[in-house]
C-alpha cells in the first residue's frame, strides 16, 4: 500500500506539493504537519490518499473538511445598534 499526501493551492490548477510513503503513520504525520503549517491558507487543499498495488486511489481524509463535516458556526446574538 502506498500513501500519498498532496497540498494544492488554488485547485484545480494551482501549484502542488506531493509526497508518497509506504508507511501509513509517516504519511498521516506529514498530512497533520501540512494542515498545521498551511491549513489556514484560504485556497489550500490537503489530502491523504491510499493506493493499493494496481488499484485506484482512495481518499482517506482532506482539509478543509467537506462542508457537511464542518461544525456549524455558533449563533451570535444580534448586535444592538449604536446609540
């Protein structure tokens, strides 16, 4: 099994940084590190995929998470107009 981590800015055509590992733990650590260093960039997409020999890649996790998995924004009370 091969694990791939990709970091792309401005998908789908922006610059890409990618790496491949034979060790899941090492790839997961790199994914976490890239989320920590680049995850706040507004156009960054960071993905961890696994590929079996002669198989298709399977997405394991992505940052930012899909909208359905993101926590809802907390409700804020309406602001009173200035006096």
